[in-house]
């Protein structure tokens, strides 16, 4: 008999970003064996206005499960932390009321964090439905708020540690998308609780095995994703500026975030003709842009909490057979080097990156080596298809000890 699974998430398709994509894929996997109901918000990340466009309306493939949405006010959350926390509060209240009114019973509650307000709603649902709670941790909150140099973030972070501990302890099982989170969570919950490492991953159609590495009229370095406090994109711009005497080398940025407007203004003010900056695109379009690029850039600020993460863009780059160059430390650097998928520096060594980039531009065989290594690693370790059985068993609490064929990087830590 199918178990009823309630999924609570602030971000869901057709929203862009790794959070919405991850939750959509998890729900699709669970719904193959269980009955899934999703409680979420109307599409609003990064800006509500973009979802009035047809290309975003048709970007989601979610079918076969129930989606219940709450509508919130419009907030300018990208630049204003106060409004962002107001949004979290409103979503918390409205989801709480929606679940309070819900007549259906559930066996499992799956909630994803951040923000911490979502698992707080899930604690209420766990008690109401007498259900098991599975917590999906995509980032360490409130620790990751260290990247914001703002008194509101400082107050929120210092006042939230006890909430974080309670949430981890009340969860029956925990999923993480980075192995770097596990030691930290273990300090909060002890050694007995099961933790599943289930990284962000790709669907079969998102892998690209037909890339041709040769010389072209234009050579493109691409960056996709968030443009905010955690990302080192000034180095990307300086790199482009230093290569303006190589007109065949072009740079492309596609994304959103608190620094998007500042970066666009800087590109225009400094007349950086070799950088194209584009507004947010649906995931399918992003994959197409990656397939037409030659090199992918990753840039992470050297902040200790960021050493535990692997951004979803790195997995997308690898699946697209793109050699990776840039600046990263910790877990992200470890995975890229382990896969031999590219070269990343821990410091902002613009001239060193420029030297590598010029070498790659004139040597397609080097790009082929790193790109194919990354794709092969992603197919082995970052595939939703290969991991779906283990993920489903973990969420529903299947105690079957029979070995799963779905190994990848997914592991249950006990």
C-alpha cells in the first residue's frame, strides 16, 4: 500500500534555482512508489514578475502529484534582508494555517531547509498527523548567514541556533546534499540518527555526451546561477577585462541575485564588450547555454561555511562536459579535483587563471580531457535515475537491509 508523503518547501517548480529543481526531482521519484502532496508558495524566486512569461509557465514537468500553493505579498527580497525575513514569516504563517486546515492524513512529512521556518511548519505537521519527519538539508542555517555583513543577519543567526538544534533532533531521518554537512549535524544529533547523503543530481536527458572540442571563431566562458555575497564574480569580470585583447574569447553570465544589477551596471560603465549578461532563464534553456559554451566558471568566496557546500552549478557543468575553471575551496574544490574536471584556485589569482584559460583555448584536447572526466564522474555519482530506489526507501523508512544497486555517491551514515 502506498504511503502518503507530505512535502513542505518554500521553493518549487516552475521556480528556477537548485532548491526548486531538487525538490521537484525528489517529489517525482517519491511519487513513483508513494502518494505525494506538496505544500509550497506561488512562484516568486528570484522575482515573481518573471513567471508571467510563457517560457516559465511551461518549464515545469511536475505531474502526477498534488501541489497546494499559498500566495504571498510582493517583497523586494534580493537586496533587502528585512523584507526577506518578512517573506519567511508570511510563508511560515500561511503554510501553518494551510496544514492546520488540511483534512487528509499523512504517514511521512518531508521538509527542506533553508529557511528554518519551513521545518518549523513541518514539526507542527509531524505532531498533527502523527507522522515521521524527514529533513532535507540543502545548506547549514543559520551558519551560512555569516556571509551577510548586516546586523539583521547577525541577530537572526545568533537567535536561531537553538531552533536549528531542535529541528535536527526532532527529525526522524536527515538527508543532506553535501557530505560536508555531516560532521556539523552529527554534533547536534549524535551518532545514532540516520543521515543520507543525496547530492543534487541530473536527469538522463541533462547529460551531454556529444560535445565537440575544436577551435571555433568565438570561444565562450560561461557562468550561471546566483550573483550574491557568496559568489566571487569580480574575478570573472577582471578576467574578462584582462582578455579584451583576445577578441575571440567571450564571456557570458546568466542569473539573478542581489548583485545582478550592480554587475550589469559595472559591465556597461566599463564598456566590457566581451561580457554578455543575461537575465534568468528556465532550466532547459540554461542546459542549452551550457551545451554551447566551451569552459565553465565557478567562483566562491573564501568563507569557512562555504567550504562545506557544492553548488548545483558545478554538477550542471560536469554533466554538460564543460571543463571547469575558477576559484573555490573545501568540498567543491575536492570534488572538481577528484573528478579531474578542471582547475580551481583557492586564491584570487587572476593571472594564473588567465594563463590556464589561454592554454585551454588553444588546446582542445585539454578541454576534452577535463570535460569528459567531469561528465563521466557526474554520470556515476550525480544521477537521480541511479539513486531513486535508495532515496525512496530512506524517506519512507524501509528497513530492508538488502543491498541496493543504486550506489552513486548516495550513502546512509549511521
